[in-house]
């Protein structure tokens, strides 16, 4: 969330570097508590570099498998330690492969934008 500068009453929204660092730290914690996670990345405005005040962090995780419905999977992941509001999409490996093979618009956007943070540099 926005932070107050120590020398000013102005609130400052975290920049891409701060959010990226926090996301990498978060991914490390997540993968320790969720061994089923294969990959984590972010996309959208923080990945493209056109973030601004009020921008959220769009995250994607790929897991080995899940018995949960797609819409319920993100509930298992605590996003509160991130410095900005965040949305998380959680795909199984099979769903991810189908999405990529389908070649639709969202798949093309993800291919172009995702900054993979786990495995690091993955």
C-alpha cells in the first residue's frame, strides 16, 4: 500500500523495483509453504512498466495439480504481505499447457508480458 515519506506528508506509491522485490520475497515464502507450486510470475502494468498510483499486481502461479475449482485456488495464498493490492490466478500444469497451446489473446499477452520470479529467472 502507499507509504508516507519520512520527510513529507505526501503518500508515495511503491515503484516497480520495490514491488518486484516484494513479489520475489513473497514467492520464496509461498514456495516453502506450497511445494506444489512450479512457477510464479507477474504480468500487467508492473511487468510492462506502465504502472501508476493505484495499480495492482497481477500474479500467476502454476501448480502441479489441484482438487480445487479454478476460482477458489487463490484463496490458499496470502497476498497481504505485498505492498500493493494483488490478484492471483492459479493454473494447474495441465491447464497452463492447454492455455498456451490454445494461442488465444490472453495466452499471447501472458507470453509477451510475464516476468517469471520462481523458479528465479525461469
